[in-house]
C-alpha cells in the first residue's frame, strides 16, 4: 500500500480545487501579505491579519494614521485613564481597505486570501471598530474572514447588511464545541452557518483558547472529534479545519483521513523568507529547544500565550503607548497599564527595580517584533532546515515549506 500524502487531497470550494493547507493569521505582520500571496499562488489559503492595521498601513502606504492619533491625544500620555483615546472609525476603514485591496489585486486566482480578525482587539470601542474592520475587508474584496480570539457573538450582526455577506467564506477559530455552539446560535438568526470552523488545539502559537491550567490536559484530536460530533448531531454542514501542532504532511493526512477538510498551520512558516519576523528572530526560533518555550500570562488580554522564554517583551518597562496604538484598550483600560503603574510605584517608594514582570505592552512589543510568540513544536524547526558554514541556519522559502507539507512522507 502506498503512503498517502497531503497532495492526494483537495478542498473544493466554489469552482476551486484548493490544496487543503491553510497558513493561519499571525499578527502583527508575521503572516505578511507576501506570505499570504505566495500561499495563494501555490493553491492554498493564506492569511493576512488586521492587527495594528493603522501601523501596517503607515508602513506600507506612507499614510499617517498613527501620528494623527498620537497628536490628537498627546496631552493624555501621562494620564492613566485612556477612555477618551479613540480610533477614528473612518481611518480604520481606510487603512483596512487600502491593505486588503492591495493584496487582493495581486492575488493569484488559484488560491485564496483570508483576513484574521481578533475580537480581543477591542480598540476602546469594540463594536464600531470591529464593524469598520470587517466591512472594509469585505468591500476591498477579501475572499474570507477568520474570526478569532473571542466568541464573536455580535460579529455577524455587524456584517449581515454587507452586499458580500453571503459571498465571502466566513469562519471562526474555536477550541471547544461549547464555543462553537454559542456562535452557531447567534449565526442561525442570520441564516448564516459558518463556511468553515478552525479547530485549534493547545499546541498552537499566539494566544490559546484554553486556561493556563487546562491546556496541558487538552488535546487536538479529542477536540476535533467533539466538534465533528457536535456538527453531525446538529446538522451543521461546515468545513472542519484542524490547527495546532500539525508539523508534517503526515500529521495533516492523519486528520484528512478522519474527516477534516483541511489543516491550518503556522509555526513551520514563521521561518519562511516571506514571513515578517526579522532574520535574527527567525534564527532564534530555529535554535530554540523545548526548554526555551513556555505558555505564560503576560498578554494583557488575559489569554495564555505561548512564546520563547527569551522574548524581550517579558519583563520590560515600556511606557504605555496607547495614544499611538491602544488596540487592546477596553473602556479606557488595559491590564498592562495597571501593572506598569504598580511597578513604577514600587520602584519609587520601595526602590524595587522598575520591571513590569507580569504583563507586557503587547501592541508595542508586537509592533517591534519583540514578542516571540510561537507554536509548541518550534523546537523541531531545526530539523526542517540545515546549518550553513557560518553557523547560521538556512531560511527556506514558503514554497519549500509548502511542498514539504504536500509531499512529505515522514
Ligand atoms: C507567530 C504566531 C502568531 C500567531 N498569531 C495569531 C493571530 O494573530 N491570530 C490568530 O488567530 N492566531 C494566531 N496564531 C495561531 C495560528 O494562526 C495557527 O492557528 C496555529 O499556530 C497553528 O498551529 P501551529 O503553529 O502549530 O502550526 C499565531 C501563531 C503563531 C505561530
């Protein structure tokens, strides 16, 4: 019997026969437009992310959205209460539209590009900013939206009047059937069952949909069967995409044989040439050992996050930067601001070193590529490349990694 390979399968959507390999969203600018476009060219599904969209737009298109906001709120910099620091909703729309339009005009029609939209980016006005982000992406021609980092119970309401509501592929990332059920109950009101569900297990990179105590006792395969059964019992016809620790083509085949429509991966592509991480950081990811990786609670979102222990974002003392960015502000607050003030007070009164240990200024640290978030199997990356004469590691192209998934037999 010949071993099956990922390339033996196809994901049929509309009139396309896609390679069932999705490269997941990696904010901020880790899953770049270049990476997403390359994945689409190869016949798969790539993701861009709208995290820090004003900053991305400024970098790529020389807009001035971040400066404009900073100037407007500069008098608030020393104020702990950030309630009045609001995004201009029209700027969010424009920045998203510019970015998505640019990507979609360059996209090869053989594949698809989706946008990853995290609800936890509450942007001090969750409803209006999310509405602007989602509708701008749809208006600019995105193929699909992957809702993540939150339950997204009101997201469908924000887009159901968009003329492309039924045209785009709409999906959600969940880590349990319970979370999916909550979303489905809302979605049913708009007669819009998600086209796909990404079932993300505890070995994924970025934020985890588990508590800090429960991730170690959970496993992807169990959650996959749980969600599959939930869908079957409730007549929910949607494509199941499995994510978190799918490190080889054979890992992917394992799930496709059991009824998954595709797999979503990320960690293997963090070291791709087209990935946005700086070269030096890619080298650190490749060098990492299992002991260098941890799941911690330094993200102000409250979700556990996996990262390298030597991530410069841990134990920094960056001044809160909400007047510039402020993507995690919720009703004027962010857990980082509170920790920062506590550390500052201890430093001034008790002469304790001024280090914010427990939380990180995630917007700024992600903007600077100083939060080395990664998947559990990052320590295996060194097995996927080779060392060069100067001791550094070879950086593969996205195509090389893609083909390794497609044709890999071990
Ligand atoms: C560096 C990195 C950043 C990530 N950022 C995001 C993100 O911004 N939003 C999101 O929904 N998922 C994010 N993820 C999760 C991936 O999209 C994906 O579902 C998951 O990591 C797949 O597992 P794997 O990394 O083991 O292949 C991130 C993953 C990595 C490795």
